[in-house]
C-alpha cells in the first residue's frame, strides 16, 4: 500500500507507550503470509521482534506465536532461493535463530546451524565474495553471524575465513593506508554503476568503511593476533578519517555532499566508531578535527537532522537509538536529550500512521511516495525494536546485526 503524502510532525510530546506497543504488535502480525524470509524486511525480523516482546510482555505475544514464525522459516527455507547475506539472506536468518536458541531457549532441529556453517564456509573460502566486504550483504555481515558461533569449530573457521577475505579485499594508497572499494557489481543502487564505472569508496555503516572497520574491531579477541588485524584497522581508520573530513562526511569519498544522518550513513555512526576505537585503545591519534565536525552535525535539533521517515535505517527510530548509544559511549548524558527528542517524534508519528493509515510507512526517495512496510529496516518491527529498547530496556543482543 502507498500514500502520496505524509508530513512528519517534529513538535511531538510523549505518547501512550502501552497503546503504541499494542498497535505495533497488531500491525506486525497481520497479513504476513507474503513476506520474504529476511531479517531486514521479512519473517526473520518479525520473529526477532515477537521474541523480544514476548519475553517482556507474554500477554501480548506468546512463545507459541514466536515458534510459529520460526516454523514458517523452517518450512520455506529449503524450497526458496535466498542470498547468503546478513540483511536479506541466510546469514541473517541463521543469526536470528542462533540468538533465539542462545538467549531465549528456543530449539532448532538436527544439524540446522552446522549445515549453514558448512555452506557459508565453503562459499567464503572459495573466494566468490572477494571484494564484497560490506556489512549488509557482504563478508562483514556473514562475520556477524560467525561471531555468535565462535564456540563451534565451523563457526570459528567461518570467522577466520571472513576476516582473511576482507583483508584480501582491501586496496592501498601510496601512503600505505588502506580502504575497501565498492565495485559496480556490488553497488546497492545499480544506477551508480554508470556514474562510477571503476567503483567508489563508500564511507558509511551499511555498505562501507564504518561498518567494515567496526566489524573488524569486534573480531580482535578471536582472530586479532593470527590475522594481524590491528595494523589493518589502524590503517583503515587513518584513511577513513582523512576521507570523511575532506568530503564533508559524505556518502562516498568521491562526493562533497554531507550525508543525511542515519544508521546507514552520516556522522552518528562515524562518531560511535571513533569512540569504539578509542575505548579499545586501537588508535593513538585523537582525531580532534573529525570529532568536532561530527559533534557539529549531530548537535542539530531533530527538525534539522534530515530524517525523512520513522525507520531504523535512516529515520527517527534509528536516530533515537544512535543517540542512546552515543550517550553511553561518551559517558555524556546530554546526548539523551537528542535521544528523547527523536523518540518522541517516532512515537507520535508512528501512532498517527497506525491510526490514520493503518500501518507504518517509509518515504521512497525515488518516487516520493510513502510505502507501507512491516520490515526491520524501515517499517513496523524496526520502530518497535527501537521503542522497546528505549522505553523498557531489553537484552542488547538484537543490536549485533547493526554493530551497535
């Protein structure tokens, strides 16, 4: 379903959190038969949301309802073609299932995880994903799943193979710094292949350098010494810090356009990566100039932050979560004001959509129309996950796929 117009109201006050949660659960569980299996837009993302709500509010979601979602995945997976990726494919389905088993006590039949491990190991070790290092659909995303499987031999083997292929996918500048390019066959927007026929350098979390480096930092306790990760992380950060400053924190190093704030691109996740590297004592330089530029951008009020919709990926729900993480990472509770502001905007406008339009909608930048979505990235369950974390507090494991 699409709607031609909807205008976000940024003058929001607190909303009825109980009513909001009930409406989100109701919308998420209606008409789900045609959804894909994926974490980003489908049944795996729905199962994640229902699992968390059920743990907090069994009066709203029962374990039987969560088990039905996983049963639907198990029934459809053998006969449907899925990509290997974390957000749209097999790694994401496996990651949600593993989280369900390890944190919530759900069980999966036979060799479910071993079979997935074996398939992903063979795929990565074959070199077929060489050059596709990104988080959403590439090697780093498969590595997110592998990080939850380090207690299994095949899981550890998968993680080693992923890191090795990511390092092989890097390219070097004359000064010795490294970066990970996005080649035309891996561009999420195929129309960019004509504009950047030799590739571009993506600076963001979803498809680029921030996501790749953030993932590699998480690998240090497992493969750091054997894969010599520290030099690669330090070198990649040196390149990224220079490129983002010179481009004005753009989408690509080849552009000079400030990226819209969100989880996928922009200053918030770059700022978080800077503090992640500092806290892990990975970098020695202070990066003061870059930090000041990030602070300048993320200090803008919600009405000027550039959010166009409510989604987790590039909307107000994701920004509210990001500001919570920024407050924690910096130890500065002043950032909570931004979190609260974006959370209020999300709750108020989500209730408007659910009440007036019958669902949660995101703005399609190509058509300019509002499109209904139940998905994790830009729809109902993503808004719901952010709201229950901020309003109630939940097991943080769900944020692993976002590297937050």
